[in-house]
C-alpha cells in the first residue's frame, strides 16, 4: 500500500444499522494487522444509491462496492486493503455500464448528477468538524463576516437566484431582504427540518451526513438580517440527525464558529434545537413557529408575514434544510457560478428522493432543467420487471401526478406548477402499470385528512368529504356525479383554505382527474379497477399463457382454482377471496386482475 486508504461506509437511513457491524469488522482487521496509521474506516452520510446498499467507498481510487454484508468484509480486506486488488465482482458498475470505471462519477447513477447541497454527504465524517473544515467548511462564513456588509450578502443572495427548496420556491434573497428591513430589537433565523412528505428523506440525509453546512448557512443568514439566535425545528423521529446536530453545535462553539465574537468580529450567533412531534402541518412556517412558542401547531393568517411578525412576534426568516445547504457554496464560488447552473428562473440544483416502482431508489441531486425522463430512466434505471411507466408523483401530498407525455419536461418550479403539480420538498414517486390512479389520489388525500390541523373549515371538512367520495368510488359505489362534486370541492378547498398545505391538498385528485379520467370512469360506470388494485372491483382471471403447472391450484387457500396438468386453469369467482396468492406464485405471470380491455393499454 503506497497511499493511506480510507474506507467510507454508507450510513444513510436504509444502511446505518447494517453499517455498524461492517465498520467493526474492518476495524478488527485493521487492528489485527497494525494498520491504524495506514487505513481509516468511518460511517458517513447517505451515498444516495439506496436500492443497492450498504455501500463501501474506498479511497484514494474511489472504488464503490455495493450490496455489501458482513460476510464480504474479510475478502475485501484481504484482497483490496492488503493486496491492493479490488474485488471486481462486488464493484458497482451501473445498469448500463460494464466497463471498468475510474471513479464513481462515471457510474450511470452519478454521471448526470451535480452535487451542491449533497456535496459532502457520503464523503466526510459528519461527527468530525475538522473534516467539514477540510472541505472549505466555515470559509464562507469567514468571508461574509470579514469582507462583506449585510447588504452585500443579501444582494449576492438575490443575484444567485436561489429559490426556497421547501416547496414554495420563493426567492431566498428577497425573503432575507424583507427580514433585514424590519425594525426590531430581536430577530430570529429558523431552519425548517420538519420533513413530513411520505417517502421524503432529503433533509434527513443532509442533517445526518453534513450538519455543519446548515449551521454555517444559518449564521450567514443571521448576519445578513441582523439576528443573533437560530432555531432548528426537527421532528423527533430523526434521532440520528438530532444527535449529530447536537454534536455539531458543540464542536462549532468550541472552535468559536458559533457563539460570541465569531471570527473576532462583533457578530454573535447561537443555535438551539426544537423537537417537533411529527405533525405534517408544522412544515408550514407559521404552524412551525406556533409549535416552537409552545402552542398547538396551527397556521396563522398571513399577512403579516414572518419577516415582519414571526417567532415571538419578532421578524423571522424561515428556510428549509436544503435551501441552507446551498448557501455556503454560493459565497465561496459566487452568485454567477450558481446562476450558471439550472434554468433562467430556477437556478442551481434540486435534491430528490426517488422511490416507488423504480430500479434505483435513492437520493439524487440534479441541475434544474433536467428532464423527468433523465431522472427516471437514466439515473433511476427505469421501471423494474419490464413493466410500463404510468405516472410520477412530484411534491408529495401537495403535488400531482404527471404522465408519459410529460417525461421530457425540464424540471423546475414553474414547469411543474404549469402541469398541475409542484416541486415540493423533493419527493418523487414513480408508478407503473399496476398502479390504480384513483387509489393513489385516495392515499394522498387520506394522509392529508389525517394531518389536517382542523383550524379552517375548507380543509377540515372539505378534504374529509372528498375522501368519503373516493372511498366510495374505490368500493364500487360511486356514480358519475361524484366526479363533478370532487372537482367542485377541490377548487373550493384550493381557493379558500387558510394555509398552503390546505390549498394544495386537492392537487393529487385534480391531476389524476385531469390525466387519468378514464380510470375514474371505469370505476364509476363499468365498476372495474383497470389496474386490478381496488379489491371490491377486482376479478382474478387466468390468461391463455397458462402452462398448467398447477402451482396456483396447489397454493390457493380456498380451492377456488381447478385444471389439469399442462392445461389452462380456471378460477371460480364465487369462491375466490382475492388473496392474490395465485398471482404471486405463477411463474409465467398468467394470473391477471386487469379487465381485458385495459390489458392492451397498461399491460
């Protein structure tokens, strides 16, 4: 071994429990061979490619091993660490790329990404401030405090074009400017880490993998608007992120990077953590502030906006984790650099949590303007099991479903809103031919109903009424008039709810009604579920490609399937309980729940 080696183990949400014994096994081998000064091993933040974790990344050559278990450690150590011979069969090369790769930036999953917010995740030890400093950490804060006035900081933010990554997309520099112009004896900076969208873990990944970037950015914001106190509002369900933030705050204070007279200036800034109880509505900034104040998390009427009257009645700036994570690089590399990435009206990159019916589930960061097709098929690896793409939901419960004809749409704030969806915080759920779009709308609305704070009537009563209708439709009791009632209710709620969460709650219903109306009509007119998902509207049938293997008949718990060996079998619908066992055991996919006329459309 000519160079010092570093073994980085992915510690993302799906990997961290399995990462601990892997780390311990490497450490035992390092100690056994007396290599403590030549080889280091550490659990980092999320690498991003969650579908194939846990991962091990070995520097300096940047070899990426995927799907590693404790049983693989000894071979990797013996061959790669001791003999410098990578174990080729364990190296991730990407779905479309079988050639030997020089580093992970050439891998299909990483090639089209550009990491700004996630620049340190999976690379540094999040528990060691020295590693953050070694990656230019706190240099942006030093530059701001010693070379720039608060006004210049705000102008640089405005010039960068950074828009809030929490969902609304409001210009960050303009928000800072409003707070800076408010006159008060006290001002506050809040980091909104109350990430509540189903399937979203972007903020969690940043906080677990690179907590200091948020602290540095909050201090920069505090200097710009004239605040000396910051709060990080984070849900208690993120204990690892909370612990790492606590450690990061202490480390920064010990080095004088938080607290009093930072960088020997007269600027003081302290950060405190406040835990949320997991209420989705507390992602809305006024509800979040009410929770910090000790009250029930319920939105307030705006105006006045937080920049004028926020936390404890004082001017307050609220940005989410990803927004803050973009700020230090902007001041190190310049607003023009950041503005050169992305689109004219949506600068920079966006982090997405890619999930659902997709090969490469995980966390990714791409320039604004990247198309949905590039994200889903190039980076995401496409739809598994040769299934057809059907839709993609962006923006979580507040977003909408987009179709195949939208795949070449460049992703930015305005384009997604124009299509009836939204960027949201960055959740992206992919759906295939086996997804019922009526059931998808029902699922998201059910979530919204459960999470509504109940303060305003349109959201409290209107969403419940919409959910009742959707439940009735999915059970086969709907009628054609229900569709017009759904649309009318949706528009009333959209136009009259108190906060942004209520105003966007109908989006999944409106978008599926717009793009998949034929599925609603099938549910209410034909009393069938085209995708074969809604059990009350589903009938199991055996197709002509049945090979007569008898597996379905042998596994049916109620004896509803009959047929001879090597002959097509039949299902008795009067006996069938729709348990789905026959479909799961069929080796040739000859059991279908889709009505015949829909098979040619969705497979």
